């Protein structure tokens, strides 16, 4: 049974983001930590929920 092409596209996109974040960590750990600190807030806002502090 073959998976639809869109599944492969999704996996490729996740790998791309993973690689970009790994490169950011290697290049500038402080910038990576700054991105990571805002990630939770961005996630909740994307769901339309006010993040807890």
C-alpha cells in the first residue's frame, strides 16, 4: 500500500525545520534558546489560547 505524496512532503518539511534548528543551535546557541523560549507562546497563540505565564 502506497502512502499519498502529501505524507512524504510533510516528512520532508519536518526534516527541513529540524535541520534549520540544528544549524541555528550549532551557529548561535543563544539565538536558538531565544527562539525556543518563544515557541510555547507561539504555539498557544496559534491555537487561539492565551498562554499561561
